[in-house]
């Protein structure tokens, strides 16, 4: 599986907001990352 096609800055922001290591973010399948982002957004809206 090839790494996600996102910038290093974006990957760092995602790693910080999802509390995950940067390497795990870069090698995560895109559909799982999108699901995590949707979950994170839903939590933000609930606050």
C-alpha cells in the first residue's frame, strides 16, 4: 500500500488531532482515514 498523497503539514495536523503517530497516519488506508475524520467532525459538532 502506498502512502497517502497529503502534505507533511497536513499529516502532522491529522496526527495531532487524532492522537496517532505520524507514520500510522501516512500508511492508513484512505477510507479509514476519512471515517476517522468524519467521526472527529461529529464529536466537534456535538460539543
